[in-house]
């Protein structure tokens, strides 16, 4: 295996807290099982950083495999028939295209050959999986089918007896479990998890309010509403959340721990989103499917289910049972902003990626042009070990805090901050509900505090260097509906003009990176905030402040 995690010298505690208005209701906080959400968040740190996850990139690895604490063996690319030089070409092409990849892992036959994480992302940090959650959730449906708890042709309404006797359309009455799996439920448009995260009412009830415009089972329309209904059905037939159901059946057998999953007001884990796991856990999901449901000699899932779930069932030829399929026989779990695992069954290859990219179709051309050919049989072995070394050196540079990136051009090497020790501003009325902004400056750091009706929310940034801390800074509309709750943040501040200050906030358990600029003019301040990627608006309205004297 080549690569390492690029961990900072002083790692902070890592949050298992979920993001979103429902963060206070974790599925892991539901004693007694399904349907008993409790209030009051509990923040449990993840296990400390493990050196086994972060091998020395300059070490010379033998072809013998090693098995770090995540349970996956490691081996060199060349020992697995992977051309390391072509992996370098893939990385160069992705960088030249300006695609923001935060981490990736590449395995063959269950052994990790390459792994790397851009600073400040790390192997031991959880990551919001967005819609890659769907491919975890659908495992529960396959397991429940195997246990005889439901059938593909079961009618959706049969699981919700409280709706019996209420007027429903003939189309709704005919909708089946398989229709949900294939996203052919008759909806006109997509329902995003971001829309439902705004609701404090029953999401199950919302599902049945969505009108049908065509007969279920006929037209593909990708929607997280279908995934939510599947999770609600699983909870109805098992008496527990999909998270609790999968713990002993999937997560524990694969050695997945520390995962968290959002839960709705009616006690259901969203089947389409809301799961946070480490990138290696996403890789494991792909490896399990590549191995036909086998894990360390034990059957976790049925081969027949995996074959069914990962072949196309829709007229577009690109979607199975909550897995995306491609004509070349590969299949993928894909989340918003490209949190993804892709399986190449013919080659025994599994790739996992976490990124901040608009859509996966921007990345796939580079995978197909460079990565899949890199995994074809190496014709000449004379230079393979040297190629492994070249890749190790490339990944050392790629993972460095000093590695070039387009967004780092916003910062200046000589951007020292020279402002008064403390500044407090009254903010003019605005739709974000911010009433005040405070700045505290020191020689080596500055701290900004936003004040709204929920309280005070602060982030400290180093001046000319990065500081990692924790924050509950509001801004869900910039973060695809997720609200940061005691979340890790890595921040830095620089003076970019004589009267302007810029801060960058990296939320390393997410795809999001905010840029905040404050312009000062006497007693006046204008504060702007924007984000690198989002499913909706990427910029807040400017805030206008007047200095308190």
C-alpha cells in the first residue's frame, strides 16, 4: 500500500455529532430501539488517531501484506498488478482539471494498494456520505428479504395500516417495494434530503403527500423520498431503525464503527442520506459487493441479492437497486459532491473517493481513461518497484499542507493582520438573523463571533497558519441543509488588502469550505460569506455593521 493520511501534528477530538436540525436526535441515542427519539445531544469523540492508518509514505513496502487496525490488508501497487505511474497520471489529470478530491483509496481483491488524503482531511475522520447512504441502506432491504420479512412485490401501503380507509389513488395503491428500490414511483421531480431536513413534522406523512404523475414501475425519477420510504418500511417490519438493524448484520461484521446516522422526527433514519462513516468504510461496502457478499470467510449478504441490486432495472440503463450502473459493468454508490465507491468486478478493483466536485460525471472520464487501465496486467515489471516509489513521493507532496490548490491562492504569505484588539459591530436587519459580529485580534490569531437569536457562534483562525477547533456556526443554507453542531473546523485568517480581512473555514468532515471576507471603512464593516460547493445558493447576503464605541 502506498500513501498516508496526512494527519496534523496536533489532532483534535473528532465529533460523532450529526449535522442538521435533527442533530440532537441521533439514532445511536435511541434506547429501546425504533421510535423513541430523545432530545439533548451527546458528543462522543472518535478513537484517537492510529498510526497503522497512516504508514510512512517513504517506507519501502514488501509484497507481503499488512493488516492495519481498520482490518484491510495493504500491499504495494505493483504486487497487485497496478501500474503506479498511471495512478500518478490520474492524479495529475484530476488536478489539472481543477477537481477538488479530498481523499481516495484503491484496492484489488480486498487489499488496499493506494490511499491518500489531502490536508486537512484524514483517514480517521468521518464524512457525510450524502446519497452514498442509499447503497448502505439498501443492504438492509436485501437482508430483510433474505429473512422473509418482506417481498419485492409487497405493496407500500400494506406497511402503513394507519392509512387504510383514507382516500388514495389507484397508482399509490399499486406502488411496490421494488418500485421504491428502482426509483420508479411516479414522482414528477426529485425530493432532496435538504428539503426534508427543514421539516419538524413527519417525513413519512410528507412522502404520501407527494402527487404521482405516472404509474409506479414505469418511469425512473431519482428521489430520496423513495429511500426514506424504504427505511420507514424496514423499521415497520423489524421494530428498529435501519441503523440499529444494520449494526450486527453489516457494520460490525465489516469492522465499521463510530458511524452516525440522522433520524427524522418520526424516528426513521433517512434511507437516502444522513449517514457519516470513514472513507475506508465506504471502500469496505464496495469490497463486500466485489466479493459477492463474503467477508473474511463469512457470508454477510447473498450473492443473488448483490447480482440483482447492481444490475440496471430502469429504462435509462443506469440504475439498479440504489446502485448506479455503467455500460462497462462497473457499479457505484454515489453521494452528493462525489462521495463515492465504484466497483470494477472484472478486475477485482474497488475505488473510494471523497471530494467536493459538482457531479461524478466530471470525475468518471479520468477514472476510465487512467485508473482502470492502470489496473490492467502490467506488461513490464522491470520498473514497477521504482514506479511504486514515484507514486509514494507524489502522494507525500499531494497530502502536504503546503500542496498547491486553487483556493489557497486566496491567501497571501505576507497577510499579517494589524487591527485593534477587539471590535464589536451592530448588524443591520438581514434574513440570516445575525444581530452582531465581534472580532478579537491577537498577534497570531483572530476570532470571529456571530450573534443571533440562538446565541454566540465563534471560529478562531490562525494568522498565517491554521488552527483546528470546533464550532456550531450557523449556515445550513450554504451546506446543503446541514447545520454544524460542535463540528471540527480548520481556519486561517489573512489581511488581503489594507482594509480587508479574509478567513477560510474548512469543515473537514464535510465537502464544505467557507470563505469569509470583512471590509472595514472607519466605523463601517461589510461581511461577505460564500461556500465552495452547495446544492443551492453559494453566497449569503452581505452583512452591514456599525462599530460599537
